[in-house]
C-alpha cells in the first residue's frame, strides 16, 4: 500500500504542477479528490505495516497532503473557492 500511495502521490504532484499553468487551474478540482484517495491509501499503508517499513507509506501520505494543500491554495487564489 505504501508503494502505491507513493507512486500515486508522484502522479498527483505532476498533475498538480500541470494544473498550475494559467487557464488549466480547473483541473485542481480533480486533483484534490484523487490526492485524497492517495492520502487514504498512505494512511492505511502506514497503519498496516511494521514500524521499520513505514517509509514509503509516510512519504506517499506527505506528498498527497502537500498536493492537496497546494491545490486548495491555487483554487483559492484563482477564485475557484469562496
């Protein structure tokens, strides 16, 4: 689960970087739920793995949370949120 979350987070990070381009900011509405799914996978992987093997799950969780925060800020700045 940790590896899936990490790969999912990297994909969402790339998609979020594409959504930072002007006139493509509406893609952030899709990035946020997909990154939330990746964060859930990371949290499950973090909870189910042994203490010494939690690195990938923790990295996936952090990357997905950072993507969510940046996408919300981008939507707020672009007028996508109230």
